[in-house]
C-alpha cells in the first residue's frame, strides 16, 4: 500500500508538480516584474 502510494506520488511529482511549480514560478516572476515596472513608472512621474 505505502509502496504504491510512494510510486504514485513520484509519478505525480514527475508529471504534474513540475508543471505546476514552473507555472507558479513564472506567475510569481511576472507579478514581481509588473510590480517593479509600475513602481519604476511611478518614480519617473
């Protein structure tokens, strides 16, 4: 039972979690970049 669960988790981590982590990371990076650019534009005005 535990062996099957570990195998399933490993498969999920290989497939889904990599994509989810990558999309989360890219979303966070986009958000930070937009915040920084907004602050930069406000400081210029």
